[in-house]
């Protein structure tokens, strides 16, 4: 495509010696110039949270913003209704900025994906301005990636070829916000923000219990109660929490608990996240959690199965 300036503004970087310094100056000036507009985009996303694959407002807001500045934008990219991509530049290496914008059910943008989208948008615009002003080869792509919160959006984009051929992409990057404070173990360094961030492993699984339905009023003895198995498993986990480390987490919900009160549930399903800072500890915690699930199944006489 033809490289054209995003903004009509004079260069303020003539005194900067190094190309990197000049590029940094152009990027900072571009983002500062667009600050109010970017803030409006960010606040709009935050005020209109949308869950996985339903990010219609975010898709519309981001694509219209880019189209209004002259970029060629592909909406509904790679077969996903709320994915998009915009490209800039020619020749050279390609860098992909990934933009997430989905929210959590019930609590909105608690993970700050509105900030991820805005920061990737800003980085794309700033880098594009630098390529244009400095007349250097290089390709940039802003890729809208829906459904990070449990929907596997990037997996679907990978399968659809959004990152092909991989050898053509120098980097695919994004920034993720984090809280300034995190739980610390005794002896940990007193760092805040990114320097103090502790990563944690997460094992996610659905747990299914299968029993046998029966009429709860007429013939309850003929049933095998899958809800009893799930409730017992939940209680087992609750009791085990007292004996796990302070930096470990186990949390789950009931996704299917039966239909009506007068039918003994023959099927129930739970969704669990199990977290620990290291893989060996995570594997041990998963083993302990499965013992809790399987004890509930055994007590109710149900079959149990797992879907990672």
C-alpha cells in the first residue's frame, strides 16, 4: 500500500541524533496529539463492556476510528464476527499489535482489556507515523482479537491463518495492565507494578458427574443423584482450601445443576480453575482437587469425567 502520513504535523525531532531517538520522538508526539481521542475510545469501551464473541460496540468503535484516519480495515476478519485487522507500510519486517477488548461476565472490564485495545491502537498509530515520516520500510498490523476471557479467540485466529506465515512476523505484541500490589510471600522483594508481578499457572477443567434420573417424590431410591456428587465435591474443595498455600487459588461454579426439583438430577457439570505459582505445585494441587471431585462422585455413586 502507499505509505501516507496519519497526521499533518511538522517534525519536532530534527535535533535527535539516532534513528531510534527520532522514531521515539515521533511516536510520543503522535500519541500525545491523539491523547483526547484515544481517551474517548478507552472510556467508551470501558462503559460498554461486552463478553466473548459479543464485542459489537468495541468492533464498531475501533474500526470506525481507524477508517476515519484513512486506514484500510478488514471487519469481521478471519471468519470471526468481532475480529478485525488494519495494515500499514510496505517491505521490511512485520510487527503485529494484538488488541483485546472483551470483558468478564457480570463485572465488566475488571482485567482492563479496554486498556489493552487502547494501548495497541496507540502503539500502532505512533509506529505508523514514524514509518511514514522517516520513509523507512516496514509493515505494521493491528489485529483485533476477541474472546480472550475463556473464549480462545487467539486460538481460532491462529487456526484461521492470522499469523501465517510465522516467519514473516518479527513480533506479535501487546501490553496488559496489572494491579500495583500483589500478595507476597515472606522474603519477597518489595516491588510494585510489573516488577513485582507474580505469574501463576492455571489448570482449567470442566468436571461432569453422571448418575441416574428418577422421580424425587414417587421413587427417589431408583435415582443416582449427580447433584449430590457435585455439592459434595464443592464442599470437599472448600474444606481443602484451609490447607493450601496463600498464593494458590481454587475456584469453581456449577454450570448445570439439574432441571426441576421433583426430578433427581442424572447429570451435573462444574467448571473449575486451579492456580499455583509453579508447575510442580500446580500438578500436586490438581491431584488433590481431583481427589475431592472423585470422593464426591464415589459418595453419590456417580461416574465422573474431565474436560481440560
